[in-house]
C-alpha cells in the first residue's frame, strides 16, 4: 500500500481544502490525474498509485503498485454518503463510510475510529474531532487570505502542538490534494479512503494558493519546503518536498487528457 510521507501530511492539509467544484477534478485543460509516482527519502523504490475516475472526475477505484492490483479501494457514491470498500490484503479496517451533509463530509466511520467535521458558513473545514479510543483528538483550522495557515491539535484538553503553512502566489491546481495545505498535519486526513475524495471538494473549499512550506511543533511532523514543475499544458507535473533535516520526497503526476 501507499506510504504516507510528507505528502500524506501535506496532502491532508493540502486536501482538506479541496476543490471548488464537487463534480469535477479536472484542470482547465480537461486533464485528469490517473497515476501518481512517489519516491521517498531513503527509499529508492518508486511507489505507484493508480486512480480510476468516472466521467465527472470522481475517483471510483484506487490501486497500488500495479493496475489492476489485488490491493485496491472501491468508491460508491450515494446522495447522503460515500462508501469505501477495501479488497485484497488492504484489510477490512480500511472499509469506511463518509456521511454527507449539504454535500460535505460531516462524519467518517471505520472499524477503528469516528471523526466529526465542522465547516464555516463559507464552506471551509474549521474543525475535526477524531475518537479512536476514549480521548478525543481535536484539530482546529485557521485560514488567512483564503489559505489554510494554521492547524492546532489537542488530545483531550491537552494541547499537542501547532502546524503552520506558508503559501506563494501561484494558484491552487487541484493535483488530487497534493498541492493544497490540508494534508500537512499528521492524522487529520490520513485514512486510506480520504485520498480518493479530497480532490472532489467533499472536505470543503480548497486553499487559494499552492503551499510552499510548513513547520510544526507536533512530534513526527518535520519542517520542509515545497517546489513544483508544470507540463506544457500548465498542469502540475511534479511536487518536491525538501526536508530541513535533509532528504527529499517527490511526487510525479501522470495525466489522461481529452
């Protein structure tokens, strides 16, 4: 299965503010990401994730390493919920139900945890409370100039730390959540199924600009900078994370264009 690197962290925060349009994960050139190749610091292997999308750009299946794979997730969309079913060695713990309210995820339920999501009146995710045991894990999100700029985390009543995210002037491109600040903080959007629906706007509005860096006082989240390259159509072709402690993580996006 897919490893979770910074991109898992950044994607959670890059993703929580997802896209502006729930019915389209397309870029302005009508191109869809169908594959992401990732290389992680200290690991020379290329880890491949394949996305199958419907005509509206919604993810219907995610495969790892090969396509088709024995390990995959399938997505079923209903009016008030999204159901994610795991197959192969992925295991039943990845089966999940996302309850929708006004088109946004209001609750996540899996075998091991539940998460409740709260949004602002203008459609930004501002709070998530996860219960995997007896103590709630609470994330409070702050936005500045249309960008997710800060995430504060508490375990029960005890503050754990803060993640801050900085942005450039380049506009958000909707690269399946990799280019939006929602995935930077650990655990908030780390469930396997989250990756498939982040880009379709189910976790609220996306940040306006591309994230260029982050830092955190939360154990396990390192500081780093982000750089991007584009193809001839203006789509993001790569996203590179350079850790301040050394090491580079890189994601390469493969598109199918009409």
